[in-house]
C-alpha cells in the first residue's frame, strides 16, 4: 500500500504522483527492468494512466498470493526507463 502524509510533502512525497515519480526514478537508478504492483479497489485505470498494464501470473503460488488481496485484485507491471 502506498500512503502519504503531511510530513512527506516537503520531500516531494506528499501526493501519490510525486511518490510514484520518486519510486520509478529510484528503480531506474538501480537498473531495475520493471515495476510491479497490485491494484486494489478498482484502481486499474489510475495505474494504466501511469503506464502499468495488467499481467497474468503463471505460477499457482503467485496467483494464490494475489487472491489473498481480495476480489478484484489485479497484478500490474510496467517497464522502468533507465537513465
């Protein structure tokens, strides 16, 4: 879960868009190939606007973990641009 509060705002992390930008920049700095998340409560469209796409999970254990988030949970991922 991504949560923010007023203490993080001066660091550019007070809103979800700012936090996501920082997380993706860090992933790029670390040369990660992709970023992934579990979209909950109908948030698929929001994450799609940020380049995430629904992905199927081939491994039964991964599908079971995804199901533990509840109905409608969706695994999504996107490539990370490397600086």
